C-alpha cells in the first residue's frame, strides 16, 4: 500500500521558477500524481507555455497513466528578485486553489566573476533570489497556512555547489551562487528544527549538473572534464529529480525533515 503515500490528489504545490528546467520537472511530477500546481516565475509568456504543456500532458488519466492523476495548473507572474513580492506571491498562489500545502523554492540565478572583483550588486542579486526569497516565502506560507493548520511541506532546491567549492581548473567563479546555495541548506536545517513542532517538513535537494538554462553554459564548456567525475557517467536528465522531489513533498516522506538529498550521479561521493 505504498502508492497512496505518494498521491498528491487535492494538494496544492507552489513551484517557484516553475516555467522551465528543474522547476518544470518537479511540476510534472506533481501533476502526474494528482496535485494542483501553481507555477511562479517572472515572464508570463513562459509561464503560460509551461502551463499549457502540463495541462496537455495531464489530460485524461494523467501523464503517469493513473486514473484521476490529472492535477490542475495555474500561474503567478512575479519578479522573484524583489523581496517585496513575497507576501503577494503567497496571496495569489493561495487564491488559485484555496490554500497551499507545499512550497517548492526552486527559482535561482548565478553570476560569474573572480572573487576579488565580484560586484556587490551582483552578489546581492544572487543572494536575494537564491536564499532571501526562499526565507521570505517560507515565512509567509508558514505563518498564514502551515502553522495554523499544523501541517505543510517545504522543499528547497539547493545545489551540489552548496556543499563544496568549485574546481580551480574549471574557472567557474560563481562565488555568490555557492554561498547562497549553502545558505539555503542552513535555512533548511534550522527551519526544520524550529517548525517540526508544527508537523512541518522542511527538506532540500542538491542537484548536480543538469542541462538547465542556468547550467548549460558550464556543461558545454567543461563537459570533457566533468563527465569523468560522475560515477554514473552522465548528467542529470528530464526525469532524474522527480522521484526524490515526490518523496519529500508527499506523505511518503512524512518522517523526513532537515535533510539534503544529493542527486548528482555520484559526483559528491568520489
């Protein structure tokens, strides 16, 4: 009787950065298992295209082929680089389906520059969207929905880069990205400790190299050097984050909190 533990029917899942990449992949998993999805990103046109794709895949019995697995999709367009939008994003998202059960903090950005000349403005931009906004969105959804109901789940999408630095031979120089993703892991653990008393699960995923728009340039430039460091011999694919995400946002993961699961083909292990 494990299948019901993964079922998201009737649950509302908010996914930031949901119009593409890992956010869209997670949204696909939610829809396949019957959940309602609210996609949040900056560009309305991209959101509408992603929503259309999800609705098409979920038609009939759903992309998984399970009867009833056809979650609904709505969108909220917002600039997540602006901390002032957090409360409004949660208000709009909650209004789509009458509440929020899961928050997935996936939106992110990066900027490359040597540490000694890293611009403060770029540092602040990266830190804001990668760590400050996840805190603000968690705070808003927590105080308004999760804590009063004594239930809820938060999934933060960190990175392998949040667990370690970068190889000097790659010249990636994404200091703020590493620092912000590390901060997101710290937020995950601290928040899990504080909110466990309210039956709120807070976890993180740390993906390795997936060919998203954010990572595509690095993968193209350093493919020959990166692949030999991955025991499974490949980069992350379009289905590779779904299982781990589904575990942590469903009742299957109800006794997991404060954890960071690395999904990187084994790169962190060697």
